[in-house]
C-alpha cells in the first residue's frame, strides 16, 4: 500500500518536472520564433512577446502529455 502511494507521488513529481522542462523549451522556442519572424503583440517584440506564450503553451503541452503517459495506464 505504501509503495503505491510513493509511486504515485513520484509520478506526480515526474509530471511536474517534465512540465517545467517543456515550459523552458517552449519559452526558448517561442522567443526565437518571434525574433526570427519579427512578430509583435501589443507593442512588444521578440522574447517579451513570444517568451510567455511559449512558456505557457510548453507547460500545458508537457503537463498534458506526461500526465497522460504516466497516469494513462492507471485510469484504463
């Protein structure tokens, strides 16, 4: 019983770490895309505009994908 709880907690921590790593990757990718294409949002360019968007999208994608991957077998 305790081993199941520990495994679940470790899986949740792994999901959070993967989400954080993918958020950082999204920040870098989003800022680079905005810099390369010269896009602008509300008067902001480059990493100021693309960084937060990439961070949020990267975090959502990472949390969703890793959550499904690590907890998908448990819910089936």
